[in-house]
C-alpha cells in the first residue's frame, strides 16, 4: 500500500514510521524542513517540503497513486480542506483527517469525512477514569 | 438583510461599513485581540471576538438567520471552512469568499464555494484591460451562470473590420455587449459598425474564445 502523510509532527511522523515498519510505501509532506528530523535517518520514503494546500506539493508527493491519505498538520482547517481535495480531486480511496475541535470533527464526520478527534478521545478517557475513581471511592466509603 | 462577515481586516471592515450605509444589519467576527479592539471602537456590539471557523462562534453571531456570509480572512483554508459551515451547517443561502492566493482558487471551485473574489486576479484583469497584451482578455467570470465577460480587440483585415454587429455570425452561446472606440463605450446594436482598433466586450459560454477570435482577430 502507498500512503501520503501530511504533517510530520509527533502524530504524522509516528504514523509514517509504523507504516514503513509494516512494509508499506510512504511519502511525507511538511511545511518545515526541520520536521524531517522526526523521521529516522534511514526513512526510505520521500520527504516533500511545502504547503500541502498547493496541488504541486501534493503531486510531488505522488498523491495521484495514493491508496490512503493522512491529514495530520497542526491546523484543523488545513486538514479538513486537504482531506476533501484528496478525496474529491484525486479520488484517494481512503482519507483520514485529524481535527482537534470536537464540533468541527463531528460535523465533517456527518458530511462523510473520516475525522479523528484527539480532544474527544481525551475527554472520554479522562471522564471514564474519573467515573471509575468516583465509583471506587463510593465502594470504599 | 443580515450579513455575517468573518475577518475584520480592511476588506471585512469596509464591507461592513458599506452594508451599514445601505441600511443592512451586520456582524463582523475577528479573532486577533488588538484588531478586534479597533473594530469594537467603531462597530460596538456588531463586532464579535472569536475564531469564525468555530461553530459556536458562528452560532453566537446568529449565522443561522443570516442572508449572506462573507468569508474574508487572510487564510484560504479558513475561508473555505467558513463557507462550508455557513452553507451546509447553518443553511445560509449566499456565501461570498475571498481567495488570497490565486493558486487556491481551484479548491474553492472543487468544494463549490462561490462566488469568490481574488485581488490578484482582479488586478491582472485590470492590467490586461488597460494595457492589453493579448487581443482577448477575460474581464470577469459569472461563476454561477457559467458565463465569461470577454474583451476582444478588432484586428485590421478580420471579418469584423468594416462589418456591422448584425452581419457577423456570432456563434451560439455568445453575444456582443458593447464597443469601445476612442475611449467612448456604446452598447452594441445590430447596426453598430465595427472598425479595426475597436475594443468589443462580449458575454460568452466557456469555450467560445476561439470562435470569437476567428471573427474579431482573424486567426
């Protein structure tokens, strides 16, 4: 499988590395050249520096032949727009976008975009940890 | 009419002023605190501080009852999201968006955000209009109608040179609107006589350029 990952922060770099470890091909896009340092020295894929909103940058990352596209920049709106561009313009079969704002993540999910909301996940996990603690305290009392 | 303007820079603030003068109701949303303070001093309760790509901010501004949403921030991805949220989430009938980088125009088109306004494109069209480098110039696109307003120079020895508008077999899907000669523009009539050096403005469906060029430029 060939995957294009946009945003080489903690999330993007880590996803790119695991895909490589699983034997897949990966190209990574990031606006900052320093982000390349987050990938291992022996990273076999291409690293393209530039704004992912530009189609020339997406095309240099060979988006046309991508089986999957990961939008994981630190901008929610950038992720939502490039994910739709990947899906609607380049017909990438599987597209996933990170969206930190729970309400935008929910709305675009309803519109058919696969969105992942780390904030929502954090809220749910912290709530459930607190509920477990409350239940435990009630039992002890 | 009620207009929600997102982006309180020069464009947003001037659109707000113009709409207010015309007697309309406006809200103007700006997220930069210092810029917001300036806007608040002028627009008072009509200025709102917040990120206009957040649903709760748009909701608090009453976007659901807006007749038009105007997305004029300095970021194209934000303007696209504002356009989509106001149209698809709040059901706003009219969306106008600013394109900051003309290379992003194709994303607005792909995602159906129209009409759009792009300063760079407008300046280029004006330069072409004032100092024509080509005999055919795109002056303006009516995106919803899918029609272009074109300006074409009449070239010496072409079919149009010395003919009336009515004599020319203007191709279907196009229409001559006006003729500019010696800095005087006139609405074109069938008996309007054309001569080399005239600037003709036509409205046409996309793809008629080469037919029109053949008539007016003879190639």
